[in-house]
């Protein structure tokens, strides 16, 4: 039976550099049961989702950040501001995205659902937000994000996303990361190598 993880968990695992950090990430995945109270970014993600669904305004995202718990407020305000600035800077339209999944060797199953779809500068993207990184000194580059982008591009989706490309909105700097080159054997190998390492660690911890 395959072990189920979220796209955020895979993304956070994939961008880590040190093996010890990867082991700790998998240990948390395996042992920590999900609860809304322990979901650090749940309030901010909810505010962003309501905006992308047309149910709220950009100001509501900033309000959610300002009214968050004191120990989260500074991080929320930084990320909310980056998101709002990105939306104001670009002429963006939203479209619906459905659920998606990706599995590796019947060992792990990843919920690969994007958070929203956007048409930005005339191009369609299905997007995952990246809210944080463990080490502020490490730059989040396209190379580090490529396995996650490849996963999103090759996932089985319930919605027809033909003509759209996977993207990660890095809320550390407000940049949209995407790979507009065709998927090749090396990109698939990078993804499979990350997935295999995650599965191996899961079985050992």
C-alpha cells in the first residue's frame, strides 16, 4: 500500500539540500497527524483560496495576515504582501483546476492538486504557492523546483489542463517559477530519484 503525502510535503522535501533535513522532513510526514490547528499556513491559504475563487478581495488576504496569531503574523504579512503585489503587478484571470495525483512505484502517492489556475500575460498556469523555505540563505531556484514542476506536469488530473503549464509562486520573492521546456528523460529521472529517496527514508524511519 502506498503512503500518501501532500504536494507541499513533497515540495519541501525536494528543495532541502542536506540529508539530515530530508530525514527530519520525512519523519514529520510519517508521524505527525494532520490537524487544522497544526497547519501553520491554513488561515493564509484559506484567504488566498477565497480570493482566487472570487469570494473575497486582495485586502482580505492582508487582513487575514494582520489578524493572525502573533507568532505567525510577521511571516504571514511578508507572504501575503508578496502575493498581493504579484496580483497587482500582473493582469491576472483565474480558472478552475481540479484534483490531481501522482504515484511512484506503488510506494508513495502524492496529492498533486494545484491551488489555482491563472492566465498571466496571456499564458495559462496551474499554480502551487510556496510559502517558506527552511534556510533563508538558500535560494529557491528553478533547478530546485524542477522535480516538483515535473511532478505537477505529469500528474493525473481530473481537469483538462491542456495548454496550461505548471508553476510555483515563490512567496519568498513574489516570482513565478515555471519550466517551459519539454519534459525529457533527465527531468523524469530527477523526479523519480527524489521520490525514491523519500520512499526509502520513509521505510527506514
